[in-house]
């Protein structure tokens, strides 16, 4: 049953180890999230657990805190194993274990995933690790090589099991589960519970406690989430353009470091924005003054780090801009929660680099929202916004100020100089603006438009081709799972090479399994993986030309559908 209206208990009531509890006090964790409240007591008592909760609910701490509390630091062999679908999540979870175990002297946490040197991992495994966090393929490989010993394992976590199912790793997960010693506490966490996941839970978990967290309200309901892909773009210039083109009240710009808050504040001040920085090295009294200035409108933009902005509550925040992608989901949720308050709607903009797309997908999954991609505002958009703002300032001044003295002055100046009142007004506007151009040039927009014109003109001027005799259309024959022969295989596209893997239909292979295995081990984005032809006992896949030797060797050792891929270049 879903758990709502959960009775809150403090971390001090959960029998966590003194070292773990001390870390929570240091970082200021006081009240557990619902999933932590319901999960930690069961895991402390070594019970198996089936948890359903979306990302961003505090799930990692829910299993990391109790598992860390039971670790014997004198035993250097792995006692906790966490299986994750991706290398990025493995790194993130491993970092969380390190953070929560910061006061456990000698604790060693190791992330094991594809794309990382075997020699590095082997050396770390030889030195000993209390906690192993890894992806299915690489974990299986170490277990088969006998380089990862799980004889002392006491706890295993399957994190984001539905993602592993979607990526084709579920057979690998079952193999890992079949190899662990008994008794081992198993916790399975998944945002959804499709039938294959329920089947695994029924087979491997013993009388599990079930925890289902469904939030009655979502902080993102009142927030419009957007992202800007910052590929080949100067981020600070992009930030300035977005601020200039948007109608905003108060804005918080989140950065990763203290230095970034200072640098960006200087840039924005030079562009005329009323901006101040907020970071952990600013004295508390000065921080409070800055927040009050944001509240009363003395400044409009705050450039802040997560630590400095903790607990910040300002109703006038209309926009939150994530200048840097946070490394975890929780900070993102907390950041954007600064807007859309008190019945208002807000806007959250995330700057994303191509290599950070994986985190964007995690955020979409956590917030249950598809995040809209936006383009960088054009000069025309910025010009329109500047002119609208200028007109609004004039209207506001006319409606709220006593202008009698200035009206007489303008009229007398126009009469004395024999010029129009509009010329006098334009001169006053120029005096106010100074030498800074009021409107940015739109040459870039014009040149972009010109580049598109020839194609349109060519289409208009292109004479109609003479009608040719119709060529008979030969219907394509349907492909079947039978063995493919070379003449049925499509030619390799330019810039691609064809490879053969020794897994096929008879092993239950599907295209998604191939994509998942290659993407996870090599780091290659799925969009760069070409045609996939699955035959009876082998398959062909097109990959970008010039695969590095180390990646090729990794893929040779990669497992999919419980079979080694044994990839090789395909000779037609």
C-alpha cells in the first residue's frame, strides 16, 4: 500500500552507528524523508526490502546509512554490493557512500564500471574495498575472473531495477543474484514494478518488507522546466542573453563553486544587472543583508552555491537558473523549489552540456516531467524586450510621477531651438543610455537568414524536370529471424564500420540489448550506434569509424544476455 501521512521519526531513533549519525549532524540532516523513515528501520534489522520510489526522494541514503552502520572496517573484503544500470549512477552512489561514511576511518568504497581501466580496478580490489558499486556487465566480468570475491557479502542493493530491465541487463542481474552467498540481505528499488521485476523479487527476496512512496503533491507542478544545450556556446554570454530576453522578477543563478559566484556576479553587474553573490565564505551577517536586499528589490539577481542558498525563502523568485548541472537529483529539486511558491508559477532553466545528457534524463525521471529544450534568444528577441521595457518605464513614470517642471522644460527647449518635442525626448534617452548601444546588431540574424535564402530561391527558379517513365517498384521481402546472408545486409553508412558479436536470436537478443551494452561499457551515446542486424547465433552492428583499441578490447569482454560479445571486425 502507498504510504502517505507518514509519522516522522528522527535519525537519532533509527539505531544508526555513531560515526554515520555524526556525519548527518555535521551536514545538517535533521528530518528523514518518507522513504528513509520507512526503509532504514527494516534494513537495520537485516530484512529484505522491496522499495518503490522515484529518483530524488532520498532513496540512496535510505539504503546507504543502514548498510554503512553494519560494516566491519577490520574486514577489508566486500560486505556491500550495489548494482546500478549506468556508470554515472555508480559513481554518484559510490560518492554518497563516501560522504555518509566520512567519519568511518579506513572505509574504502569502489565504483566498478565499463570504460575504466581493468588494471586500475584490479589494483583497488587487491587493496580491499568494503563497498562495491558497479554496473552489471563489469561486475559479472570480475566475478567470472575471480577478481571480485563476495564470500563476506552481507548486503546487496539493486538500484533502479526498472532501468536495468529497460537496458537489457535483467538476465545479467539474475546471474549476479544467483552467485551471491546466503544469507545476504537484498534490497530492490525501482520507480515502477513491471512483471519481470516482480518476478525477480519473488524469486530472490525472502519475505520482503514493501515500501511504496507516492507523493500527494509535486513541487514541480507550478514550475515550467526548460533546458539549454550549451554546446559551442559561451555560458556566461548565454546567461546574459537569457536574462535580457526574459521577463523576470527575482532570479537565483546556481553555480558549482564560490569562484563562479564571484565571476558571474562581476559579469552581470557590468551588463547592468543588479546582482550580488552568495556563497559559504561570505559572513553570515553579510549573507542576511544580501537576502534582505533580494526580498525588498534592491537587487534582482542572486548568484549562489547550494550551501549558501540552503533554507532560502523569497517569494519574488520568478526564475531559477542552474548554470551548472548538479551532480545529484536532490539538489536540483531543492534548487528549483525556490520558485513557484505562494501560489505563483515559476521558471527553471538548466544549462546542459552534451556529456551531461544522462543527468537530464535522470531529472526528467525524478520530476515526472519532460523538460522542454529552448534555443538561445536571438538579437531580435532581445531588441524587442529592451524596447518594451523602455516603453513600460515611460508609461510607469508618466502615471506615477509629477512631471510638470520637466514638461515645461522640454516644451521651452523645443521652442527655443526650433526642434520637435520628439527630438528633445530622443536626446534625453541618449543622455540616459550613454555610449552603450541600446540595441545589439542583428547582423548575425540577417546572415543566418541569407544563408537559407539561396535554397528557397533555387527551388523557385529550378525548372520542372521532364517526366520520366515510371520505374517498376519491387516490393521489399519481409525479414525473418532466419540467418542473414551478405546480400540481405544493407551497405555500411559513410563514417561507420561493421562489427560482429557472438550473440543472436537463439540467446533472446534484441536491438535494445546491444545498444545498452555498448553504450554502458564504451560511453558511446546510443544515437551514434548504427544499423543492427540480429542473426540466429550472431549479430552485426555498425559503429563509428576508428574505434580506440582500449574500447574495442573492453567490448570484446562485455557480456550481454549472459553471453560474452566477443566483438570482432566484420569481413563481408
